[in-house]
C-alpha cells in the first residue's frame, strides 16, 4: 500500500500550481468569466503544452496513461484556481467517452486532436424531465437506412458553445426510463437541424440548451454499440463525479486557508476574531471536512481506476455525498466567518462558495448519491 | 391556552384579506411570488396604499397614527400579508427609526419626521456598520465634532441597504474619544444630499446591487439632528436593534416560501413522477416545516407578552437565529428542487422575470442567487454568533 502521489504526479501538480500562480489570479479568472465564451484559448494551448489534455488517455493516442489519479491531481488544481477552461467537458467527459466507447478508428481520429488542443468536446446528457436519472432519456435517434435521425432536446450542456463536437445520449429503443436502448452519437457542433441557446451559469461557466430537429447522422457518428451505451455513460459520469470531488477538495482547501487567514487578521473587540473559541472550533470543523473529503476523493480515484462497478459506485457516491455536505460544512461556514465581506462579488471567497455550492447538483446531488450508495 | 380566534378576530382576518385582495397591486404580487428583485417605486407605491388605509405602521401607538391593534390582530395582519405575497414594508423608517423618535426624540423631531415616514415621502437608511466595526459595532470610528451649531462628521458606513435610494440616514457616530467605547456614541440624523456624503455600490454574491458603502467627508450636520442626549446613542441603538431582530424572523413569509417549494417540487419531475413524491425530498421539507412550526409558536408566545410599542427583550435574538435558519434552509431546498436548472444565470430575469422562454422551471433562475444571497441573513442585524452571546449573557446569566 502506498497512498502518496508518484513522482510524475508531483511534477504535474507543481507545473499546475506554477501555472495558477502566474496565469490565473482571481482578477484574470474574472475577466475570463466575463469574456463571453468562458475560457481563454491561450490557456487551453498551455494546457496542451503541459500535457494536461492527455492525462487520462493511453499513450498510443498521445496520452500519458495517468488515469483517474492524474485527473484527480488536475481537478484539485482546477478547484484551487477556480479554473473555467472546459477540462471537465472536453477531457474528462468527452475524451473518456471516446476512449471507453469508441472504435479504433474513432479513437485514432479524435483523441490525438483532443490531446493537442485542436478539438474540444462537450457531453449532452441532461434532460428536462430526468433530474439526475441518467437512463431517463427521451431524445430519440431513429435508424433510417445507414443513417440516424436525431430529434429532441438536451439541457445544461456545459461548454457546448465552444465545442467542436458534442456527444449526445439518445434513445434508440426501449421505454423512456430503461437503461437498455440508449446510444451515443458524435454530433458536429454545426450540424444542420441543431439549435442552441447559450448562457452563463451562476458559478461563472457557460452552458447551453440544445434542440435537435431531425439531425441527420451518418453511421460513423455512432459511438460504441447501439442500445448499449448506459454502462459506459454511468462509468464516465462516475469518473467525472470523482473528478469534481477532487475539484471540491481544491475549492475547500482554498476556502479553509482563506478563512483561517481572515480569522487571524480581522480584529473586533480589540483582538483577532480567531481568538474566539467558538470560531476556532468552526475553523477546525472546516479543516476536518477538508481532510475527510480528500480521503474520499483519493479512495474514489483508486476505485474508479480499479474499475470494479460496486466498489466504484460506493466510493464515488460516498465522495459525492461529502461534496454535497461541503456546501454547508465548508461553504456556508466560510461565508459566515467572513461576515458581510464573504458575500460580496468583489472578494474571491464568494466565488469559491458559489462553485462549491453548485457542485452539489452536478452529476447528482447529495440525496441522489446517498440513495445510490445505499442501493449499491 | 387557546389558538382559536375570537369572532372579532375572525372578522378582522376577513377584512384584511378582502382589503389585500382589492388593493394589493398585482404586478408587485407577481414579483414577490416569483422572487424578482423589487424597485424603490414598488415599495413606495404599496406603502402609500397601506398608509391611506391607516395600516402601514401596525407597531405605532395610536397617538402617532398606529391602528391600535392587539398583538393578535398584528399577527393576523402579518399572516394575511404573508399569504398574499405582500411586499414587506421597508423597516428603516417605519419599524426602526420611528419608535426611536417616539421614545428618545424631541417634539420638534417627531413633528418633522414621523409624518413623512408614515406617508413614505422620505426614504431612510441605516448608518450603523463600518468597515472595521461589524459584530463589534461599538468600536465604530465615524467622528462627529461639534463646531458651533453643527457637527462635522467624517468617516464611512457600510452594508447600507438601499443607501442609493435614501433621502436620509440615521447614524451612530462617535462624539467623544475619552469615554469608554459605548459611552462616546451618539445617534445622528444625516441628509444624504448634504455636501460630503457619497455612496458607492457593493455588488453582492447574487450579482445584485442592494447594499452600499457611504462616505462622509466633512459633512455639516445641524445639532438639532441629534436624537436624545449626546453620548447616549448606544442605548438607542440597542433598542432599535431589538426591533430589527424581531422584524427579521419573518414566519409568514417562510410559510409562503414552503408553499412555493411544494409547488415547484410538485411541478418538477423525477423518475417519471413529481419530485414531491420522492421520499427523501419530502422528508427534508417536513424537517423544515417542523422547525417553522416551533418558531411560529415561540413567536406567538413572545408576541403575546409584548404590549404595544414596547421593545422586545433578549428573546428577539432567539427569533432572529431560528427565523434566519429556517429561511436559509428553505432557500437551499428551493435550489435543490430544480436540480441542474439552478445553473442558468440571467441578470435580466433577476430583475424583470423571463422575457423569453424560461430555461427549466420558470422560477429556477432566481433560486441559486437567492440561496447564496440569503447567507447574509445570519450575518446582518447582529450575526447569529453575537445573538448567542447576547442570550448566554442576558438570558442564561453566563
């Protein structure tokens, strides 16, 4: 047993921290969030140069084979810097769907471009009626000869606006809630018959509502086996959920550090407010939550790598429950301990609090994962 | 003990309900029901309607224009206003300053200010907190130096709600450096358009502008704007804060918000059924309802003790903590109810409602901003930690 990061991982971590220090202070981050597309192309190229875009992929496609542990390291840094670039959408979701479901030809055609920063992806899986149920898919793809015709809509598709290709989960057979009968398609972002409505999200990202009206897809748009995409979607979403738990650890560790710093410097009643025991205990609670989250995040990374489904589901859902709780145990505490200044737009703390709070809903909230854990 | 209303109270309830049905503007009602940001005109318009009816200041004694209601009637009025999604009157003039002027002000001051407050012709804001005086309010540093028949005021106030709307500000200032810190504080009324007063917006976590920082540079304030005795402002401040804290509990509003939550949860779908049929979500709503039930009863017990016009005691701290905890829990559940649709953010929608096809549930776009913004409620009016200190000392004698 060894719970330390390998030398390679430590190097990756150092490179990322350096990038955040030099290129991603809070002011720069806020400029990016207001630039209308929600990321900066130069940063994306830097990610490619640093090798970040190849972290989870096999070496034959230009990747590094660092797997989920590598993603965990990258995502923690993304949390620390409140990074907006579409890493989750493009690499964690899009790239891994291709890696897990794609044919040799699809992998060879797409993954090297993705790793090189020349291709960006998004994953459209949320639907209006589905809430967090991944098998509740009404968007339909009908086979017409050698082609498919895609109709329906998808919601809250992060980074669809700047993606070159969008991977869409659609029903090819079965009832609206059945796991069997779901297929994945790679849709060009300029496909005729697709309409998009883009918007900003409350935590500074960009997302879109997409609708498809008889979008014609050639047979090579099919990603994986027809009707059999559900287990792959679930496994990639689990990987992404584990990844945002690592992001949450980054967010929480920044919030804890900033809050402790504030307790040491803010003076009321002729002393630093950190002298008050009632506030000290709350800072310690934040610290304990952070450490427990880090443990569950590492555990989830290990179990996702191992790939055994029950262990994966249990550990990912456990980490996600903790992440959901962190909205209150860390986010609300950080705001409260900062007082009024903690809920102003001007201070970075509020933006960490926002991101942490919004992460609860992504890939299923606390209640969803508690139930999923208990049923696994 | 009896929770039933007398026939007179029942008649009063119907009278209030009917009045609200006929007179409460529909456009304002829609804004409140949908969580859309309110403008100065919305408040003024509604308060003037209430003033005309004689109901704008239920807490005032009759001699100053209060309706002379019993505590039960006041409760019924609040309850009916909550149920009708009424806009709450702005507290600064009506609920906070007016009782202070009645108790500590001079006849001239009452003559000069109360009618304008009653008729919403003058908008007041509160100049209490400072950048370095938050929970420790008594450490405030804004200075007022007497020169002839004026005070010269220098300093800065912050978190000034609607300071950009206000005509006047009631302020705590330091008139003496020598006394112990609470002793040197005075209560002063300042014109917002006096030379040397400026405001700068503070944008909060929801992206909105409601609060401000106010700067005071060599502002000349006539000595007749001092309320009460110089150096006794702290006593006044404390009585005012108790009124503020009681006002913050907002039981009827929370009841209405739970209704709203249930409606949204019955309209959202999950696993092919309405979300409200999901056992774990239902249990979370119930848990908040139980807290609110207890709070309502506690609130009633406090109300039945307070005679008209008298400031409530340390129990106002309990109401403030529990009231804000319930409100915050409801905002969290509202946000959770819409799942992924908490993400879309649209500033125009925050102030005007959807001008185009809504993304997700019609009310969804307001719910995350409200949840995060409502974190302020456990901070303002004296943070909830300070309220616990007050209770530890004043109630438990620790």
